[in-house]
């Protein structure tokens, strides 16, 4: 059992961002967190959550570091009895708003992992992406978190923005590894509808070689490539729970929850969510839908595909991929060692 909390506030809107976030509604933060509390009370009942059952809690956004720790306190007081003793509790943060005071406050609440939205250590690239921080602020934020005793630290990088070169990306990776992190998420820039970049799609490079280069540079420095975009000495339990299709509560405007075969979608508009956080739409997933997701997610990560889930035709196709050296197997699972061709392999198995 996992739990996700969505914070829809940002101090700037990145040109590539398609997440539900706002830069002009900070006056609603107090009432928003109260609405979030109301929804969580209902979700704990919907999911029949028992004490100590929530294994991971992830606070994402948006930018969680735009909300003061004291506004999180009631939510943590509510959830604390339901968290297992060694729960992984992650918050995302932006370097410019993750001050020492904010980080200290979140640690006191029980957060033990911070994921920083760094994206690059190149000041020109940060400006082009409309990031609100500087390379120095990123370095300072990570070092401050380490000095405060956070157990696990991660940062995000983006590649295949126009002008990215192996030299620039290697510099980003070297600067990341100079910091006390145990995890990196490296995302290829994608152009999403409705974003600032959607009007200038040419800012995305089509360079598959850079994906392999970035992965290779991170792996050779000692991190395990455990999902197409994720690497670490420490592997996020929350991430892996998503890819295994564990049940998860999704609270907040723009969050998504999942229970057995149903997805739950709270309202995305902040004002409507604050007025009524309990209006939640549902999406039923068929057994075929769930199997398709398990195959795609399994091949994009070290989770793999459980053989018993596949029908005879699918299994025959997977075994052919093993013979061709595109998959490996053990007695129970098929695994993919090249995540960058995962979707093509999944489509072949599902044909």
C-alpha cells in the first residue's frame, strides 16, 4: 500500500511541464491543505487501511517546497499511525525554495528522502527550461539536506533539449555525482500538449544515442539502471510499487489513486477541489488493461513479467525474444535488459 499527495503550487511554470500546477494561487494553500486532509480521511476508509500498512508516502507536484511544513503537520498527524515503521517518506523539492528551515521542518515531520528538481547544472539550459534556480542553489540545497541527516537524496536531470551534447550532459552527471546523492532520475525531454514548448516542438532533439550515453555514464559511476529513467544505489520503493501496480491512495487536485482494478481521479481545479475534495471520478480497468500495463511497466524496469500472467501465444512470443537475445528469463519471469526498446518488445508480445 502506497500513498501519494499532490501539491499543485509552483514558483514558476517550466516550459516542458504538463503536470497540474499553478503559479498564481498561493493564497489558497491553507484551505487546500485542509481539503487534502478531508480527502485523506475518506481515502483511508475507502482503501480499508490498517495501522502500519502504508509502506511509502510520496509528496509530489507541483512543488511541495512551496508549502510550509506547519501546513503539512495535520496531514502527517493523520497518516502517522498508518505508516509502517520503516516507511519510505519522500518529498520533491525545488532548490530555490528548499531552504534549510523548510528541509528541517519536513525532516521533523518524518520525511527521510528528498528528490530535487535540478534538471541541469548548466545555467543557460536552466534559463531556457524556465527553471527558477541556479546551479549553485541546486548544490547548496543537496548539501544542506545531507547536513540535516536525510537518509536518501535524489535529483532529476533532463536530456535531449536542443543543444544538449555529450560534453554538456557528462558535465551535468559529474556535478551530480560530486554531491551526496544515492539516486538519479534522468528524463528525456518530451513535448506535451498545452505546455509552453508545445508551440516550439523543435526544442526537443531526436538523438537516441544520448539516451544510451546518459545511462552508460550514470551506470559506470556505480548506480543501477532499474527503470528506463531511474538509477540508484538506493532504489525507490515508491517507484517500484507503482510499476508493480500496488494499491495507492492519490490525494490532492490532480492526483491519481488506484485500488485493485479502479483508478480514482480527484478534481484538478484548485478552487473546485477546495470546495469539494470528495468529488472523485472513477475509471474501471479490465483484466486485459491491467495485463497490458503490467507488460509495459515490467519491461521498462527490473520488475519483469511474471510468466503465469501470459497466455500461450504471449508466452511463445516472449520465449522467441529470449532466443533472439532480446529478453532473459528465469523459472518465473521474463526480463528486459535494454529498457529503451521496452515498448517495442511489449507491443510484439501483445500482438
